[in-house]
C-alpha cells in the first residue's frame, strides 16, 4: 500500500497564487504539506496484518525540490493499491490531480480516497473516474484492512463497511463501522521510522518541511467531539450529521500514556496532546497525569483547552511535567461573537485561566483569534487588538503569553453547522460543490478563494480586518517585548507588503482580457511566492520551547531499526 499526500494545488510551482495567511498558524506551509495523522494509524494497523505501507509526501518533495518530478516517481511505483488523503478541503485540487497521474500510468491499480472531506464529498468524488473507492468516516483502519484483503484476493468488496465504490453503478455499502472503543489504534512513530529506512526515503515520510529541526509529534485522545462550535467541520454536529458518530469515542488513559512514553523514548521534540483531556471527565484527566508522573518527561508537552480551567488542573500538570505549554482558541474576544460561534464562556474565565497557568509554571500560553465569524463586524474584529493590549497590561507583558489572529480560511468547513445552515448564522455561502472548491483554489489570491462572506463583513472586509488586526497585535508584542523589535519590524513589513500585493491583484482581476490578466499575474509570481508564508506572524513564533540540543534519541531509534 502506498499513500500519496498531495499539495493543495498541483502544480503550485507553476502558478501565481497569493495563498495569504491561511496556514500561518499551523506547522505546514500554504500548500499544506503536512499529512493527516490518520495515515500513521492506518500504516501501523495494516502492518499488523502483514501489509507493507509506505507514505510518500509528494507535497513536501515538490516543495523542497523545484525539479522534483512527481509524475516520474508515480510512474515507477507498483503497489497493490494507492491511497490518497483528502482530509482537509484545501487538498480538493491536488488530490484529484495526483489521482489522474496515478491512473495515467497505472490504470489497473485501485485508487482509494479517505479523510473527512472525502467522506463529505464521497458521491461527488465518484464522478471522477480516477477514484475507485472512498472509505468514509473518522475510523477507517479496519475498513482499509478489509478492503486491502479484497483487493489482494481480487474479490468484490461487497462486505466492506463505510465504502463507496463502483459495482456497475455507484454503490454505498452500509456506513456501519463507527467504533466506540478505539484503544486498538496506535500512533507508533517507530513504524514510520522503519518504513523510511526500508524504502530509503526519509524525505517522503516527513510530516512537514522543517520537521527534523523541529520534530513535533502528536497524541490522539479521542475521535469525535463534544462541543458545538459553529464553524468547525469536526464539531459534535458535524460528526453526528455527516460521519455517523453519535457519541465521542475516547482512548483509555493507559493507551495515551503508552503513546507519550513511546514518543519520548525516540524523539525529544514537543508532544502535542490533541483534544482537551478533560473532555472524558476531570477524573480521567487526573488519572492520565498520575500515570505520566513517573516518566519524568523532559519533552515539552502541549495541552489544548476547549474551555477555561481551574488552578488545581495546572498545579497537577506542573507536578507531572517539567515543561508544558497551553493552547486555546477563543475565536473572538467579544463574548457575543464567541457565543454565536458556539463557545459559551466568559472573558473573566479566560483571564483566570491564563493567570492560573502562568502561576503554575506554564512555559507558553498561545491564544488564537479568528476573523469571519458570526456577528463579527469590522469594528469588533479590530477591537481584538485592544483586548490583547489590555491582557498584556494585566499580566505585566509576560512573554509567555502570545496572541495570534488568522481568517476562517481558505474555506468555511463543509459539514459545519454554519456551512449547512448559513442563514441561521448570518453566512452567505458562495460555492458548495467539490468542483467549485477545486476551481476556487486556483484563484490568484486567498480573498477570491474564500467560500463565504457574512452579513456583517464582505470578503474584502474579512481580508482587511485580518491584516490590520495582525498589525495591531504585532505592535503590542513589540511594545511589551514579547517578541524582539527586529522580528516585529520584519512582520510589519510583510503584512504591509501583502496588503499592497492584494491591491495589485485586485487591479489585475479587473482586467477584462484573460491573456493580459494572466500575463500580469505571471509578472508578480516571485513577489507572490515570497508573501504567502509567515505573513501575520513568524512561523518561529509558533514553536514551543525545546530544551534539548539534539532532537532525537539515537539509542531508542537504533533499537527500532534492529527490531
């Protein structure tokens, strides 16, 4: 089995697209070269049944080497099946273009799509002859195993659950595999190491561009969610309505502990625990921390908060881990906007949470804001700057407290309640189909890619409020010494350059002659390519503290190789 991870746009190296700040707050770049963590769980799961699974991060290979020929590589591969992830909607273009290349050279080898976006658009994906199978749902490990058995034995997959496929006509097998117990899933990075060595392809297995310098890893705590956030395609509503998960499935604290232990034995970089560990209950969170305490972990460990937390919670984290950080997305500083987005807590609760974390040894507290929310006007978006300023005053310019802002972009998630019920939340959905989203990704700037606007802000205002609020937050960080002046000055220049570039592109888009318009965009290509990374902040700002000079544990990795 070979998994191919596509770039968002194929071939991004030959296009003039201002991707903007859509990826500034995630480890990957604007082509979203970071592959979904589900590929690693499927790889480990299939390996139990004797399947050899290789991951090839085509997006990263194309990014690292402008002369890399993806088609040539694909032509020389001969697996039993190809898997292409279409989990995040920004891969709508690249995923299908890669599928076309596969079928061009291997018309008889099956192509399997998976991921949440694949599940949402499973019927529309079958309109593309390059796609043979779509595995639906959030837990596709066992369906993938059964499908691989049928492919290997040349049998029809009539009994494979969650599968959409062609059987003379498009057939939907029952969407029946939604495990309530997920302790049989494992993120085993040793499996990735072994595959990289076996195929002599370290670069193909790397999750994102600078992973070797900053090897962040992740631990999954659950599948599904208990929260009703309106703009999220992974909310409780989305899982219930589109991915057939009526109830969240939690991994046991013992399994989460084993993952943390395994990772820390091989990698010294940060460990990001995905999902608020309190979702399963405070007692379960306490039990996990008790289990981890004897590890005496030296890695930086990062926890998500979905709601404010009490001081006792941070005290226990401090007693368990030497180095820890917190991440929290508030959506908006404005309580009415936050409530309209599905988050029901107060600013007072946030303030108390920050104070409790900082008082209990938290080495970094990241807070994220968004533009393009329900009930959010241009004025309210800009007031985010005043809120950040007030918080820096309250906490005496504590450098551990960092604020960031980005747009709800490049898309409002299909499957989210705001996308499915736009009138209720004040959204106007500009395009809905898979085909429309594929075309949108080829637009010359991220403003034209946005699939929505709201009754409170147009796409122009969403863009402007994003850049201007980012400028204001950057000024506050500079003023309080949270980031050094050189970095702040550099960020300011990049934001202003991006705003100027947006105006130039808007002018070019007004040109009626298509050939002239494309020629003018081509002349801007170099300028565009340098303005789509680290726009509203520096990527380095997002990196959690790392206390070790060397990022890997050679003895642990050597044991893995020998095994």
